C-alpha cells in the first residue's frame, strides 16, 4: 500500500508542472481566480487552434499589464481574448511564421493594418523575417502616418528586399523629422522615396508609388501632440 | 535358462560393475593438455550485454511503476523537444541596433540597456512583459550627475513591450524606441526586438 502511495506521489509530482504551465504561475496573486481561469482557457484554446505555445506567455503578459494598470477583470479578459484572436488572424495571414512575427503582426492588426498587407509582406519576403518591417510599420502609424500610406511604404521597401538597417534608419529619420515639426505622412513618404531612389534594388515605379500624391492628401497631417489644425 | 542361472549371470554383472575402474594415469594429463591447447572462444562485453537483453525470460513489473516510468519518459521527451525548439532560433550574434535600447548578446539571453533622461525624477522603474509589468521589479539607477537613468536587463530573444514609470505613477514610452500600439489599457509603451533582428 505504501509503495502504491509513493508511486502516485511520483506520478503527481511529474505531471503537476506540465499541467499547470509555468507561464500561468505568473498570474498567481496578480489576478483573481476567475480571471486566471478565463485566461488559461483562452490560452489553451489558442494553442489548440495552432498558435505556438510560446505566445501563451504574451497573453499572460497582457493580463499582467492590465492588472498593473488596475483594469477590471472583464477588461483584462477582453483584452487577452482580443489579442489571441488577432494572433490567430495574423498567423492565418502570414502563413508559416515564427512566434515573434505572429506577435508583431497581431499588433499591426491592432493599429488597423489589413490582413492582406500581412500576406503581401510575406510574399515580398518569402524567406526573410518580417518582424522588423512590422514593428516599423506600427511605429509609423503610431506617429501619425495613415495606416494605408504606412502599409504601402513598408510594402514598397519589402519588395526591394532592403535590409533591417533600412527599416531602422527609416524609423529614426521619420521620428526625427516629425519631432522637428514635419507632417508624419510627408516625412514617411519623403524618407521612403529617398531610400528607394538611392537603394540598389529600387525601380522608378516603386519610387513613384511611394511618393504618389494620393498618399499625402486627404489625411490627417497634424503631428501627434501638436496643436489642432485651424478650422 | 533356469532361475538360478539367471541370478548367477546378474550377480556376475553386478560384481563387474562394482569393481573399481582402472584409468590410465596418463589419460588425465592428456585431457588437460588437449583442453589447454584448444582455443577458448572469446565473448565480448557487447555480445554478453546483447545476450542478456535479448534472452527471453519472465520479468515481474508492477503496472503502476510501468505507467509512472512511461509518463516520466514522455515528459522528458516533451521538455527536450520544447527546449530544442526554443534554442533552435537563438542567434549567435546580435547586430547593433540604431536607436532604442542597446542590446548585447550573452548565451541565450541578451543584455539590453534601457536609458531614460528624466532630470527631475525621484525614481524611474522599467516595466514590461519580461517582468510582469511589476513597477517594483526593475528600478533604474541614476547617473552620478543626475538626470540620466539606466538599467541593464537580460532578455530572451523576441519582441518585448515596455514602458518607464516615473515617480511611481507616470507611465511613459521610451522616446528613442519604436512605439507599440495601445494595449487596451491606455498604456503608452515601446518595443524592443531582441535577438538576430534587434530593433
């Protein structure tokens, strides 16, 4: 009898960590039990649906952010569920992708990037990672560049297969230009046109597309944080 | 043959069988010499082990212990597979990233330096998905002359979202890093890509 009890104890000890999931222990003491259960269920469903298990940690982190900000349990659960859905959509749009790409693509969807843009980005760089391009795309949108324009600019760069350094430089230059008072859309289009005009793989057609007048008209051109435009 | 005659024959046979056998004294020596000269077949350790494994014999095993062993093996295989999958995407080197946090590689983790210029701040903390957004987890240290706050944090490869918390209540993004979208909680935050494609 004692031997059987020992066997069961060994079995339980071996199974417990795997069943609990190490990332979910971070929720202990940070959210109530009901919220914790809901988040675990969302993460399990996402994993069963095909999301990489590593991304469950991102869902947990989103819940912890909500807890740190004092959000209500319902708001935390909604945010986590929404993120899981975006991750699923991002994975579907990208096709085979690394977790970091899915993570970045989910945030791109959050700012209004279309799933078709994600697919086109993947097609433009079938063998390269798209996480840097997506992070810069989101950054441009966050700085006030309209999402359609930002998407076109990033796609144009991706089609020329520029390196990560180009995206880095573009982000820095656009941020600096905006900080100096330039309109976000003008800064982004001008800087991208410069990259395409001087880049080795550029074509006149691509340069024309990123600088098309339609990209910089009929959109909000007020820098973020600046004064409102006159009526 | 009469019965008496049969007994005599049997008795004679029994006497013959009971009598000691006379062995040639040299026969034993010849046998020993023959054995000494004959080659002894050598069996290697591997062959003996294989024979021990392959030899069929009944084995007494508790079903409970068998199940426990099977579960432990499965867990080991699962964890090894996860570890392999994660280490499979670890880069060997990290290129310098212009702007944003400075990143330096060390094994699987990469030391990332976060810096904020906040001259009037009494305290600055770093919060992010890597520390559970805990405002007490990663304080920044002020420079000797004041105004510049910094901290180095080892981060796993991937995309990390973070913010600075000034004086325990004001959340601000990293002015020099890429911006992250709104997290649904009204938190301004920044992004750092750690690993092969640092940003």
